[in-house]
């Protein structure tokens, strides 16, 4: 990798002489509700297969950052209310 290449990351936290590389994803399914007088209105993010792929690219980026010694610890956080992301899928093999 070129030494002047930019690193793109959601969060880089330095704490107790360690750097933490953190990537965040927040994908939602439509939801409208009110809780404690606060209204929430979430839209549906479509294409879960592409979003899963993007998250895997985030994990690869974290691994790359750690391998390049820009961070010592990495986390990928994926928050969702869409069950398609955690429900087992069956794929057809040709």
C-alpha cells in the first residue's frame, strides 16, 4: 500500500495507549412508534445482501488498519431491526 493512502474509518479512539478502529452500520426496516413522547420513524434500507457485503468490506478495512499498525484493536458493529440480517438463508447452488 502507498504510505500516503488515506484511511477511511467511522471511529478511531485512542485510550490508554491503544487505538481502537470501529466501523458502524445501521440498517433498518420501516417502523413508526412513540416511546416516552418521542416519535421514531425509520425507513426501510433495501438490498440486505449488498449491505452485508458492505459490512464485510468494513471488517476487511479494520483488519487492514490493524495490519498496517494504525490501530491495535478493531470492532465492527451492525445494528438493525430487520430480521433478514440474522435469519438463516438458503442459497441455490448451480
